[in-house]
C-alpha cells in the first residue's frame, strides 16, 4: 500500500485507551467491559487475523481478516445469528427485540423507502434548517463561549430526526426524546449475565428497567400513532408513510406495534450515530490544524459563503474523506452484535464450534496493523479514490456490511456532510486546555467526560 506523505512522527495521536499487554482473566474482562469495552482488547488482537478466547462460558472468536469477515457476514450469514448471549445481555425494553428472519426482512423492506434517494432529497431541507438554527444559537452566544460539543450535536440531531419522523409534532416529542436517550443504559453486560439460575431473572429485570425508562417516550409515540390513525391525516413525514405502508406479503397495513418498533429503531440509531460521529469529527479537527485548514479551503472555494445544498456533496470530496477517516478512528458503534454459530464452520482456517460466538469489532478492525498504514493516525487521504482502491471493502465497516448493513448509511453520510459544511464555514472548535478526552466504548463510543470546546468564529464580528 502506498505510504502517505504526512510525517506522522510530528502529528498528535488521537486519544485511545491503552490496550492490555496480555489477555485479561474472566473477572478482569467482565470488570473492564462494564466500564469500557474497547479497553479490554489486548495488543495481539490488533495484529492477528483471528483471535480465540475462552473465558468461562464465553468462547469467542474475534475475526479481523477481510475474507473471514465476508464469510461470516455475507457468504455464510445464515449460520451466524444474534445468539443466546446477545439476547441475555441486551437489556432492551422489549421481549421481542430479536425478530424472526422473516419479520426482520419485512421490517427492512418497509423501512427501505424511507432512506432512498427521494427521501434523502426531501429531508435535506430539514437537515439544513436544523443546522442553520444551531448556527443562530451559536451566534447569539458571547464570543469564545465554551460549549459541550457532544450535547450540542445530540440536540441538533434529535431536532432533525424528530422533524423527519413527526413533522410539526416533533417539537412536542423532541424534549421527551432527549431526556429518554440521554439516560439510556450503556453497559454491555454484568457478571450476573453468566451466573446459572440468576441470569434469566437478571435479564428480565433489565428489560423491566428498560421499559420503565422508555415509558414516557413510548406512551407519547403510541398516542400520536393512535391520533394520526384515527384522524386519517396524510402527513408526509416518516410516521405518516409508515401508517400508509402495507406489508409486502399480505398487503395489510402495519400494526401500531410494528410502526412503534420502526420509530424506536430510527430514533435510537439514527440520531445517535450522527451525533457521536460529529462529536469525534470536531475533536479531530481541533487536534489537526492542517487537515482543518484544508477542509475550510474546500468549503470556502465550493460554497463561497452560501449555505450548502444536497447537490454540493459530490463537489466536497475532502469533506467526505475527512468524515470517513473520523468514522474509522471513532466508529459510533465500536462493537458489532455478537453472533452465535448455528453449526460448526471454518473461518480463516480455524474451526468454529457450534454454539461459539463470533465477534467483529470495528474499533479493532479499523486499527489493525495488517490493514492500515499508521493506523493510529488521522489521515483523510487514505480514503482518496487511489488509496481506497487498494483496500478490501471488508477492512472498513462503520455501518456494517452484508444483509444487515445499516439501511441508513447513505442518509447518515448526507447528514454528516451537510451539517459539517454548514457549521464548518463559520466556526472552529478549540479544545478547552486540560479537559480530559477519553473514548469510552460500550454500546456506543462516547467521550467519557464529554467534549468541552471554545467556539471561535472564522469571521470575527466587527
């Protein structure tokens, strides 16, 4: 692979937890994963194609080799399902969080029209309006005001997704959504998940706790679905389209429960992934002034001070490369769902026993020493057309791949590009000196202590 031109010896190294030198014991592993899952991967995991681990009831294989990943996620995907461990530890607020294969396919077909190009085109104005509203809020602040970046990005993306989902009703639901998802539990699992006789009651307790936390939001959504259905309103937001949608096999309209499930999926993943990606993008730009300057130069040349539009995206190649590199270093969801082997298999020449767990970890994959030059460094140029062509598509999975690839990937990239172009034309974000930045990877990847930054206008007020 062609070496980059950047002198990485003089470049800052983005924040990462220090990996253990050797594999952790079971109790060390559980304790570490409860606090920060990405800190549990020892050094060798970043250099080997497949790593087998046996920890009490956990028999796992971490797969990093691109051909092996393709085998698990694409070629033999039916053999690898979200298994017993994944269901026990999920703690999701529904007993039906893991649909059958047929139900899952129907859900995906139903949602596909909500993320096609026509929908993205229609929703781009909402994205841009929300970004402009944030610009207005920032301009009303005192000069060099200090903001909490992750909170600002979460509010922005929640406002956007609430308007896309509920149009004018979104203003009422947005604060409820913000409160609900701000306190969403993030722990992956606890020791009780593996204690015989106690694991099932513990899982039931977690589901009860999750339902209680989501109660206000769930009740609000159910009332709105009932109101829209009763009144027969023809709103062209996502909720309106779901109410009018019909199942492919039976041509029946979707039930209120099915509509509710789709909305929870979109809200839970749709806003969170974009908010977290933006947070880490601002962090990286503050650390790398040369890359930040090149982004500003592209935005200034292409947009010349005007607001971006959807058709500007192809003319912002460096902006896209920068976003893709940020998603490599800080994937919003650093660990893909654990998969259980239904039957014995072989991956990378290694036997996978029936019932074993196979794990693909974007946090590790994106930093693997055999797949990336200087993997710890921020180098947007590695996503140029020339250098991307030399790399396997299965070396980079911020949105997954195969049948379960994130259906909203294109929509997320559109949001990221339009928001970054809108805000980046007018502001730089400078890290507050002394503020500790520590990536904490649980279900999602967050800065443990938040991200405090000073707003610095690129066009100082007269």
